[in-house]
């Protein structure tokens, strides 16, 4: 089945339904939380790019082809033996099951004859290639205690969604209608992490900009002074949650993989 171009998938997050009452306590804790995927040295913090992808980004050309999507909506994977404790393996597989429960994408263990698959291994920080890049592509998770760092449920989901072919929400073509980038507060040398891309590179699949996406940066991502680097134009919204996929995240995956 032919697919259209890859996506810059905003993020799978159940809008942190901060219905923890309208009090400021839980809201402030969520705003101050910095997802581990925002702390890395890869492209935009946690995205590992092939040379072809890097060239495409520099040229702003439409390079995303069906070959970057997983055939038959199936993602073979290997969790490297001895890299993770049993409860960490359970956390990884739980994140996969969460995606499967809401979409037509399936994660299946790789076999000896599998050529293209996601190799989940322990590493420094959390990072993933974007889409299928051929061969054994690394998805790295620092083996933090479950519930912290790279082993927050939403962070694992975030990295798996990168592997499906999505970029960050705030890279969307129309992002400036929804957020304001505070360039003066960005750590020097990290400005490139806040690029947006044209429709030749990113598709929204008919889903509106999603503040609640699990793929959205938090408001202080890569801040040099502790002040916000991303300010939502809407009042009272929270960005950067790593709880679960939002309804928008789910719909984008469904549309991209033609569920």
C-alpha cells in the first residue's frame, strides 16, 4: 500500500488532563518537569538522523518517501539482552502496547532473518532514529529507574513515535500561530532545535496543532537562563507532557499509517 510522506508527528499525549483541580500546584510541577528526551545532544535533543535526512533538512526538500514508513504497519524490534532489568523491559513493552491499543501499528520481536528493525539498547540519554532507516537502527534509553528519566512512560512512547516517523510538534509548519519562540532565552548553539518546516517536509494529516502532544517540547526546553523558550499563544495550556499519547497523536498515527 502506498503511503504519503513521513510526518513530523507532534506527540502522543493525553493532554495531561491537569484536572488535578484548577490549583497551581500540580500545574507548576508539570511545567517545571523537563523530559529526559530534551536533554540530549542529538538533533533537537533526541532525534538521530541519517546523512540523507540531514541533507534533506538543510535543503528543505521533500525527501520523505514510503520507504521511511514501516511496511504492513509492523515494527520489528529487539530489546538487547542484559541491557535492562525485567521491570524496564516491561516498561518498554507497555509503551508499545499503548500505541498498539489505539492504532493499527504493531510491534513484533525481530527474528534471525529480520533485516530492518528497531534495536532498543542502553545508552547515554534517550534517542531514536526517525522512521525506518534500514538495518538495525538504534533506539537508546538510559537505564534509569522505572518512572524517571528515560523510563517515564510518555518518554518511551515519545521515542517509539519518532521511530514510526514523526518529528516534534513544535516543528510544525503553522507553529507560529500557536506558540511564540523566545529566541533570547535559548542556550547558545541550540537555536537549530527550534526550526519549523514547510509542508514539503511535514504533514499534519488534517489534525490541528496539538499543545497536549507527547511530542511537544516543554516551555523551558534548552533554556539558558531558566526562562521559557516556548510560550503558548493560548492561555492556560500546558506543553511538554510525557504522560501518554494525546487524541491528536493517535489520529496522526492512524492517518499516516492509513489505519
